[in-house]
C-alpha cells in the first residue's frame, strides 16, 4: 500500500514568494515504493541510480552531493548485480 505525504502548511513568512512560488501548499506524492530493493528489477534500480546522480549534480552543499553520489553508486552496483542475476536466472 503506497503512502502519500500530507500537504504541509503554506509558508506565510513571505519566503515562498521570494523563491518564485506562491504561498499555496502543495501536496507532494510519496515517490517511494513499498517494494523492497531486493525485489526490484535492474531497470528500476538504474532509474533510481540516475535520479540520485542528477540530484547530486544540482546539490549545492558538499555533504549532500557526496551522499547522493554514494547512493547513486550503490544503486548502480545493485542494478549491475541484478542484471547478472536476471541473465543467469531468467525464470526467477
């Protein structure tokens, strides 16, 4: 069962407008999947790896950039392992 994030209260201190946004609260769907990583396909893992790599490219803080790059590498490693598993055991 997928969960979604509740809308957060609108920012009323004027900072949202300064960022080019209005003060309307936006409901952001939860993009996480309840499926464990061990049950995801290589394709799904590659997609996540690419998402993390793209996020790392736009990160402004060094700690965030390093963390996202690390996650991208881990997803890529897992995707590669999954591809090998899918090739050697196609009926699984």
